[in-house]
C-alpha cells in the first residue's frame, strides 16, 4: 500500500478563458471543479496506475461529501481527521495561450488535539504502507516544525517521500526522508538563490541530501527532470505535448515515483516514470491526474541519460 497524507485539501475551480483581462469583465468558456489537495492527487495517480492507495490527513465537515464521492469514484479508501468549517477554494484561470493564473485561499485552522490525532493515525496506517507520502502546505497557524513530527510518526519500515518547500521541507529533512520532489522554482525559493546552470542545480540538490534526504527528484517542468542521490545523477528529457493545464503535474510525478519505489525500482526507472506521469497530467484540462493509457504512451517514448 502507498499511504498519502493531505495536510491542506482544497476545491480547485479551473476556469478557461480566451484571455484574462485584469480590471475588466471576463467571460468563462468552461469551468471544472476538482476536489483535491496534493496528497489526494497523489493517491488518485497511484490508483490509476493500478497500485493500492490509502489517503489520510485533515478534512472539513461542511463539504466533506464531495471529497468522499470523488475518492470513491477513483477507488481510493480514506481515513480523515475531521474538523469544523469548510475546505478552502482555489481559482485557476487558464487562457488560450495556456497561461495559468492562480488565486489560492488559505487553509482553515485545526485544534491541537487534531494535530495529535493525525500523528497517531499516521503511526497506525503507515505500519501497513511500503511508501508514505506527505505533501502540501499546513493548516493556518501550524508551525513548520510539525512536518518533522509527521515524518517521525511514519513507521520506519515505510519509505518516506516529501513534497513541500521552505521551512516545512527543512523540518521534514530533520526526520530523514527517502525522496524529496521539489520543482526548480521551489528549490530556488527554499535555498534563497537562483541556479544558473546544471552544476548549480546539483549543488542545490546536494544541500537537501546533506540535510537528510537520500534522493532528490528535481522537476524541470517542460524540460523534464533530474534525479540524484549524490553519487549518481540522471536526466530525463520530456517530450513535446499540448499543455492544457499544469495543475497536478508534480503530484502525478510523485505518484509514479512512489509506485516505482514500492516496486524496488532503481533511480533511472523512478525518474522515467515520474516524467511520464507529470507529462501525461499536463495534457488534460480541468483534471488533477492522468490516464494510465497516456502515461504508458509517454513512458515508452522517454529515455534516461547519466551525467
């Protein structure tokens, strides 16, 4: 089983426009609602690849039924820590040039007793999981140090993947993790500097390795991705596809990487699968995951090189 822990679920409202004109009336061409959150997206991707997934984390009572229904459709079982209030809403506007503008709400608050409850939930569920993924932002008012406690709660027999940034990422690394999955912008913001070339990128990945990561999977967007464990470095170039939305691409990458880690795959195979899933995700409009058919089509067209 692959366990995913969603810290901040959201309802993503994806809107397609001819153009986004600030300060003027904009006419919507199409609108799609997705009941999501980074780790929920990962769980759906895992299920679509045919592996067993289970998701947990925080959920809110007022609009819980929509999430339960969406997960039931995807065949993903769930065990949430319930809170009062509503799930936040994010707005993603995509124009005909495939430019994405995002307006993200902040998460709700949770009580201290709920923080303790989630840690116990993770202890129980991760004991049955070969891989545990924890990702996303934290509820409002929760200190970044909670990420360290989350990963310390994971069963030591379960491989650990983190997908977050900044102080939350540094906190998670204190508990040591098997895989970190930043994108280039997130890594630059986390480390507080720009990367000018390949050597800079590898040095940035090296800092995460020194802080407690065993492996770094660095997404380069349309250019593919890099994976390194500090000893060997691999690159996989993506293929050119029509980009309908970048929403959930990183989560697709994590889902495929988690499945390959569960299978005991080596670094090149984890990288290739991650790039295939991330690329497959961007070909879909208004959805937060990929189809297995598209994933396999792209997967077989990719190659990995060592550098």
